[in-house]
C-alpha cells in the first residue's frame, strides 16, 4: 500500500503525535504557559505523514 493510505502511517502518527502532545501538555502546564507549544504535535504529525507520502514503494519489498 502506498503512502498515507497505509495503516502503518497512521499508527506512527498516533504514536509520535500522541507522545509529542503529552510532552507539550507537561511543558505547557508545568514550565511555560505559551500557547505556541501546542503546534508541536501538529508539526510532528504533518512531518510523519509527509515522510510516508514521499516514501518509495520499493521499501515495502521483503525480498
């Protein structure tokens, strides 16, 4: 399967974006109440999706 339609892509988005959201929450509530910190999970998730969109299909070959 190609790019963003692959289930592995969305699993990685949830894992990386979720961890980043938890870290952003800790930073926001414990250290610095800066609203821009909430952009970090969005940026990380967008980078993961972009990585999967430009990923060549040849990486899926198990030969």
